[in-house]
């Protein structure tokens, strides 16, 4: 969840570290801190709040050196304050480290270290690692780190420096960490944006590996000390892609990038009416399909269930990854587990993959980040090709996840000899243009959003493939505007939620001109009769909808399965503008981070 970065080289270390931190702020912004080796000593500065608090501090201007580490925090253990902020130090203030992850056995380690005389300053789990390294350090920092890591249970991405060593040591288990390879300089980061300004050459560390980094060399080893020959990957993203490009927020930029993202996701994957995914999966050998994901990716999985079952007639179960392995699922040979994740680092989803593999199931990843942990863990992978998504509230990742699941469904239907309505191919080809039409409704949606900015509760309703879209619309509203929002199947409204309806409740309907329309209209009339305020996203001007809707957005028509991708865009825009009217920075919503890399 947290963001870490490190640098060894001849540049102004503080400038490099601050640049990296600002590009990682989507990973956490409870507090931040830096440590640099300067004139043979460690200088440390930590501040509560966003990185700007660190950046404007007078002390930071006095800090420099040839090596340093930095951290932006999303708190797991200990309240957000300067004491609990990273970097953390040993008793002698000779070792400093930053950490992303959770040390599960930190209570036991802390008690043991305290009995040995170590003094702890913070309430974090991270500080035990600094004291463990101190305990084992006999003049060889690398060996001390290796011994400490063998004592630790849990997940970690670590960057460690010492006043007595000219090398930076990085290590990972279960949390993402990359090494950037430069010319007479090298970098460490939680994610590519932290280092992309300086290098496009990266090493993705695997679990239980460490990197010993100097300005002119990187040596990768396993926890036994054996040297590993790492692959150096070339990043295809440009720096422009991780900048706002004139938009007020990353979220609105990424909403408007969706036509191009979808084009990229489809590029070269449908040729002459046939899918070209390069997968080795034999759909005839698959009896059941499990989709596991978290948050927005779970909603994409729910849409995927409708599409895969309709096109392939294979049964699909969709699980929230954090619940999947704890329910003792019946999964094994003949099953396919599809893991959906933007970052490819979601901890619960990774554990679900490992459980499925252990039980003999096939695994496939639908991820955005090449080289991510999920991409390396699964047997097959479909990349979103969405480009970097910085906004905490996922938008273009959602739409491209659904695209990839549609492509997978088409691929499987093709291999199974099932004939698919050719209209879906036409609609996929037209989809970027159709979404561009929806984006032209931006000003209208901003005006509608202003009307509801002071509401405190809302209900999102849809049927069929648009039930997951109602869930996604509600999630977007609650996570960036802090307005309570609940997504529900419209048919379940009378089984409880209707009790909430009064003139102070905003009810958002997603109503398609399909076999569910008459039922949805009945639900709308029931809400209106109880004075509920109705905002409808629809692709029809049916008279009854226009009569009962206080506000309405008309979107282009498409086949039922594609319509979900059209309908979600106005809900994204509505949430964005409502949050903006409320003065909220939706790129840094409170308590949230972009990538959940801890369980």
C-alpha cells in the first residue's frame, strides 16, 4: 500500500527522492519521510500528512548525499504521525529503512528485542526490522539483512541504507519492488512511475530476493545468498502518460483516455472475426470457471460472468478474493481461475491464485502491469494495454478489464464451436467512438452533479449485466465523494432498500432498452411514488422513463453485453464532478490507496 523509493548516484538525491515520492503518492499519503547518507551520517526527516509537507520543510533543503531512501505511508500499524512515519532507525541511528507490507510476527520479535535491550520509538511493525538488522550486524550489512529476513513472517518490500555501507539493499516478499538500472546511478521503487523520469530499464524482483545496489552495479541474490542473473525489462510507457496533461486530476484524464485505452486493448486481438490472444487454454477441458478479484476488478468480473456464461455456456463463479481462500472453495483439476487486477499486485488475489494452483486448477491473469506478481504467478495472462492508471479510483482499468473478459469469452466460444452473434464484433469495433459520444455529455453531467452535491445517501439500481454497473457506480461515488452509496439489483429493491426512500435519497437507475426495461420502469415508478429523486442513465427515450426521471442522460445504443461499458462512463463522470463540487481531491481520497498489497 505504501510507496518506497531509493537512489544511489551523483544527482541531487533529495530531488530524485521527492520526484519519486510525488509519483507514488497514490499509494498512500498519511505521512512521508526521507533518509540520506550525508558526510558519513544518516540524516532523517519525517512529516505527517501529504508529501507537500515534507517538500516545503526548511530542513530538507539542507539535506543531500549520494544515497538515500524515501517513503509515503498508508498506515497499517500505528496512527499517522511523525513518529510512526518511515524511515525507521535502529538504536544507534546507523541503519535506516523503509517498508511496504506487514510483518505478521512483529509482536513476538518486538518483545524478544526489547528483552535484549532494544529501545522502540514507534507503534509500527516496521521498526522491528531495523532492530533485527542491528542485532545481526557485525560489519556486513548484507549478511545482517539476510539473517533478519529469515526471522520475518509476512510481506515486505524494503529499502535499507547504513552510515557504514556505501550500498543500498532492497528486498521483497509479497509486496512489489523494482530496481531501476541507470548509467552510473541506480534506483529502487514500488512502481514504475517512481523512476520513469530517469530510466526505462527495470528489474522486477521476485519473492525472497534481495538486490545489493551501488551507483555502478546491481547484484541480485536469493535469501541463501546465491547470485541470480536478473532480466532487465524495457518500460514502454512514456513520461507523458504519467503526467496530468492539462487535466485537473488524473481521474478525469483517465476517464477521457478510455476510447484510446479500449482501442489499445482490442488492437490486433480480433482479426477477420477471430480472436488472437495467443492462449494455450483448451476450453473443452474446462468444467468450471472462477473469477477472483477485489473492488472495481470484482465488478468487472461480475460483468465477465454474464458475458462468459452467455457466450460459452460454461458455469462461472465470481468471488471477492479476500473471501475466496477462507471459504475452503471446491476447486481443482478441470477448473480455471481467472485473476483480475489492475496492478497485478493485489495480495488477496495472489493468494487465491496460489491456492488454485495447489489444488490443480489452471490459472489466467487479467492485469495491466507487465512483470507484476500476478502476471508472473499465473500460467497465462491477458494484459489490459490500458497504460498507467494513477488515479486511485479505477476507470480505464475497469473498462479494459471487461474488454479482456469479452475477448476471452469470444476466444472460448470459438474453440468450443459455438456461434456468436456477429453484432458483438461490430459493437466492439465501434465502442471507442460510442464512448467518445458519451464523453461529450461531460458538461451536462457536471451540471447534474452540482444539484446533488449536498446529498448524504444514494442508491444505485440495475438489472442483468447492468447490476454490476450499478455496483461500480456506487463504489465510485462513495470512494471519492464520501457520500454513502449502495448498489443493488433493481429486482431486490422491494426486499429492504425501499425503506430508505424519501425526498432526500438520490436513486440512480441504469435502464437499457432490453428485456429488463419494463421491470426497471416499474421499480422507477415505485421510487417516484415515494418521492425518491431519480437520475437515470439510459439508452432509450421511453416515455415512462422521461416522466419519472428528475434527471436523465441518454447514451448510445449497443448490444446488451457491450452496453455495460457505455453505461459506466457517465457514472464515472457524475462521481468525479460531484466530488469536485464538494472540493475533494479525488486522486487522494481519504484512507484509500491505489494498490492493496497487504491482506
